[in-house]
């Protein structure tokens, strides 16, 4: 058996140190850019079990992965999720894992925030696209702004090292709230990232028409704030600016206008254990099959992960006008 490396490096010399893991495709919201109103979710037996998720992440973290982000769907609707975070948090003690993070819509944070901090979740991203409850309802279809604001408060009280808000900006829906959302972040001592809508899955609206570029968002923000380009990096594709006179940073996630593939350090694992080597391409490896065919065999799993580095593509080629480029919804891939 060939020796296993201590680091994952792809054909283009990029080190993979970051895994985003989707732990459920289910969600209590139906955001218009993310899901259909009527969704068919995956049958439970197809999902990785919580134990399989821990096993898989352990393999990655023994291969040099330093950062794990748990996402979905809405991760906090998965049953026994506190146990899962506890287990993953423990990987910090005996693997290369340094940072455990979570992306959530915030609705379940009042129940889980404290346990998450205790388990070792360092940073948390909370999605918030509007501060107007009717509009929030229209964007999320089933979400309640009040509940999410309570979740944000619970996160503040629980003491995460850093909280960041995520806002997808859409023309004609919420682009007039760009400044209000930034002010909300500043007043709460949080960061905020603005995300360009990505063409993942078929949705009801024309994504070409709703698309709002990060440059447009930046321009609007600069009418109000003094933004200093920041060299900060969180190991993700965001570009950051510091808001002068505050603790808050503003980030931009811009897959269309600023291609970040050359510095890509990440892979994704879908809810059913498919390792995706690029968000915008279909290159993948079925890790669930390997885990189920060779239960408990860590070396087999690690060998497969190492081998997958040979098929990581050089980059994505999203085109917002051509729809849909990728048929998976964001909720399956994990945002
Ligand atoms: N449910 C959690 C949440 O909403 O934060 C985690 C999963 S969600 C898929 C992760 C992030 O992806 C959210 O910030 C969401 O706004 C974003 N997202 C979903 N669909 C998107 C799309 N088509 N384009 C850009 N961002 C998207
Ligand atoms: Fe659910 Fe998050 Fe998708 Fe909204 S963006 S539908 S909260 S998974």
C-alpha cells in the first residue's frame, strides 16, 4: 500500500485545506434563489449518517484539512446535530483541524447557539437578506424575520469568536437594503458578506434579471462608508474591506465578476457523501459508496480522497444568462 500524504495537493499545486460539508438537504425555509417552493428531499437512507459524517471528516482532517464548515440545507434542522458538532469539535485535539464553522439561516439558533460554542464552533455565518419582515417572508417563503433576529441575538450571547451575516443581493428584491444591512452588522459588531446569486438549480425567476454584481454593491456602500481594502482572508473566496472606525468587515463573494478559482483551497461534500471538487462543475467521487463497502476502513477512504485530487478541475465557468448551468440546488451542494 502506498504511503498516505499528510497534505492534499491537486494537479495545479493548490493545497486543499478546507472542506464544506452539507449535513442535510432539508430546510425550514424556501429561499427564492435557493429552492423551489415544492422540494422533494432525499430519502433518509441516502444521507450519510452522523457517524459516517464524523468518520469522513476525520479522514480529511488527518490529511491536512484545517478548516471545516458545516452547511446544508439548514444544518440545525438535522436531528442530534449537537452530538455531531461535539464529535467534530473533538477532532481539533488530534488532527490538523484548526477551525470549525457553520452556515445557518439562524432560525434554530435560540435552541443550539450555546451548545455549538461549547462544542468548539469558532465562527458562524448567519444568512440575512432583509430587515423588513414582509420582504423577508417573500424572499424566504416560509421564514420569520423575528425568529432569525432572536437567533442572531442568541449567537451574540453565546460568544462565538466572530459572527458574519450573509446577504444575497437581488435587483428589484433587496438591493435598496444594502446600506441598512451593513449598518445592522456594524451596530451588532458583526461582519457582513454580500453574495452574487449563482445559477445553481432551476428557480422561478430569471436570474439574469435579478443579478446584482459585487461592484454595484460596493459602489453603493462607498456612498456611505469609508471602506479600506483589507488583506484579511478567512480561507474562502471573499474579498474584504474594513469599515473605517468600526470593528466590522465587509466581504464580497463574487463568482461571476471576480473569478477566484486560481486560489481555490476547498472541496465540498454533499449530503449523500459525494465529494465535489468544484462548486461549478460535476467532477466528483462517491465517498459514501467507499465508506459503506469498506466499513471502518480509514485507509481506503483516505486513498480515495487523495486520488480525487487528480480530478479537481482548474475552475468553474458560471454564466448567469445560461440557465441552469448546474442542476443541483445550493441546498444539496451546501453553500
Ligand atoms: N441554510 C443555511 C443558510 O441559509 O445560511 C446554509 C445553507 S445556504 C445554501 C448557504 C448560503 O448560500 C446562504 O447564505 C444562501 O444565501 C446562499 N445561497 C443559496 N442559494 C444561492 C444561490 N443560488 N446563489 C448564491 N448564494 C446562494
Ligand atoms: Fe434554506 Fe439556506 Fe437555502 Fe434559504 S439558502 S432555502 S435557508 S438552505
